[in-house]
C-alpha cells in the first residue's frame, strides 16, 4: 500500500496550530526554539497566540505552516511512518523537501521566510487579486481568460471542480464575471495580499533565486512531486529551479495527484495544519483516503502504536 505525504499551503493556518505537539513532545519544542532563534523573533508566540492578523501576513504564514508541518513530520518519522511519495501545495513543497531530507530544517525555514517577504513586497509593488472558480473545467476556463484584458492566469488547478485564477485586480474581476456568464457554478474572491503564482510575482524572482542558490539540497528519502510539472523528482540539482519556477507558475495539483495514484498510491497523510488537501483529494479520487495528522493522538492512531507523551517543560 503506497502512501503519499501531503503538505498544506497558505489558507490552512489558524492560531494555535501545532500547540499540542509542542506541549507534548520535546523534539517539537526544540524545533520551535530553533525557529525563533533563526528568524530573530518569537514565531512560536505568533503561532500559538496570534493575533490572527499577524499570522495571516504572508511573511509569517509561510514559516508558521512550515514549522508546524516539520513538527508533525518529525513525530511521524519517529513512529516509523514513511511515505513512498510526497507533494506540497505551493509553500508546502518546501515543507515536503525538508521533511524528506532534501533541505535542512534551517535552510527551509530561511527560504520560506524570504519567500513570504518577497511575495508580500511583490504584492505591494504590483497589487493583484485571486479568485476561486468552482464548477468549471480547465479548457473553457482557459478560453475565457484569453478573452480578458490585462493579466489573469490560472494559479492553482486544485481539483476538477476548483481552479484558482490570479492577476491584476481589474482583470480578475472581469474574469470572475465572464466565468459566471460562461457557466461557472460559483466564483469567490479570495482574501489574499497578492496575485500569487502569476507574472505579478516576477519582482520576487531575483531575491528568491539568490536565496535558493545559498541553500544546500540533498536527495530526498522518496520522490517529491513538483507543482510546476506534476512529475516526481529526486535529484538535488533540480529542486532550486523547480522552486523558482513555482513562484510564477500554476500549481498543477490535479495532475500531481493523478501521477501519484497512477504510481500506486492509495493512501494520503496530510502533514500539518488543516484538512484542505483531504478535501481536494475527494474531488480528484475518492478511492484515496487522506488522513489529516496534526497531533500525537493522530500519529498514534495512524502508526498503530503508542506514542510516548512528555511533560511540557
């Protein structure tokens, strides 16, 4: 029975995520302490106490989700739960690489903090918007976008019934109206600070490229399916380029999951906060059961073995 680890991206965060793990597991507390030291501020306080507005800021959301996923991955590894494949949604691709040993915890954390800062700045320099288009197939959606003035592109191919578009504010608004007229079941403007996975993020490319060049990549313990091409990768030399391209390219989540399923995956584990990726898998293939894991109890149930809880110090 092949298993894929799935790592969530922005939108899965909430104040208090990872708190139970940090309270109960010394290794997770050490990761949090290391994160605070690397970042130079108390990410742990933002993670557990908020306020929500601070946690929702892109430059904080990305390291917060990354650290939460790494805590869960640590406990899974300690209990012998290993994947045959891994994939991460947008930011989650960094979490996947670090959890499988292709990046060190420290390098991954520095990169996601840098990425968040650069994306936030890009959103200020070139304001944009994103919207979810529900109940519309990719081909007709792409045809609609071609008829819209300005910059608007598919950003996330999330599931057959959910595609996210991204671009200039006026263009996204026009595209929302055009998609609704073309038969979309629902169009929803998303509460984000920029046009992620679109050409409007090009400002961030140079800084991210420099950061990626300073990171050390290794071979992951299992193939990581990349967002940009929906193919499994294991060679260290490939990852920097894939992550750079990801910034301005669509997340091909449907194709990524179909690749995994075609390779024999029948079980998914959502490593970190929330249940977003479980929901997307239901729209792609209900035969693949995805289990969200964020607590020691969830790991215990998954591993079928007791998990030793520790007293918080």
